[in-house]
């Protein structure tokens, strides 16, 4: 299974390639918009009240403007159309530029966040490794203590058995001792009685 960081990086590369694939179109469109704006500025600075000069300047434009002149006999309407097209192109260029700026800023943020996430992941992986080793050591310690407890319990059971046997033996010896003492006392009593009887004569 691929690392998620590799997948994330690959997705960023694909997105960058997709955005940069149309960079030549963006550049060409920007140059066209700049050239059109320059033409419009030049037209505005040279414009005279007479409509003849306006017609002359428009006729000096691109072939697209000439086609528009052929389609429309009103030079003022043609100028309005060109200005509207230029304004639309400028708005579109501005919107594209804003989108590019936002996308670049977002890309920078994502790259920064990716670096932070990478460092955070490395730190967490190190911490996980450390905790895994500590857990393994703790498991070994618990197994050792469990074995020690089993050994102590076995030894305690053995000692209890020996103690019970010793108590049984002690009780037996006490009974035998008492019997011997009782027999000895009875014998001594008999001998004393015999000596008393013999002393009467």
C-alpha cells in the first residue's frame, strides 16, 4: 500500500501539470489584452471630435476590426463594440489573474501545511516507536513478574505443606510424649505405693 504522503505529492504534481498546461494560452491572452489596451489608449489620446479621424484610426486596426467595419457602417458603434470587447477581455484577464494569485497562495499554503504535516508525522512515528519499545519492555517486565509470582506461590504452597507436615509430626510427638509421661507417672506412683506398703512392716 502506497504511503499517503506519496499519493498527496503525486496529486499536487498532477494538479500543477494541469494548471501549467494552459499557461501558454494565458500568456497569449495576456499579450493580446495588453496590446488591445494599448491600442485603446492610443485611440483615446488621438481621438478628435471629427468622425473622419476615428474612421481612419479604426481602419488601421487589425483585420478583425476591419471585418467589423465591413459589417457595420457606423464607426461610433464599431468603437463601442471594440471598447466593450476590450473591457470584457480586461475583466476576464483580471479574473484569471486573481484566480492565479489565489491558486498560487493556496498552493503555497498546502505546501507549507504538507511540510508541517510531514514533520508532525515524523515526530509521531518517532514517538510511536519509542512507545512501542516501552510497551515491549513493560510486557517483558510483566511476564517476569508473573513468573516470579508463580514461583513464589509454588514455594509458598510447598512451605505450607511442609508446615502442615511439621505440625502433624509435632502433634504426634506431643501425644507420644504425653503418653510416656503419663505411663512414667503411673509407674512412679505404683513404685511409691509399693515402697509405702513395704515400709509398713
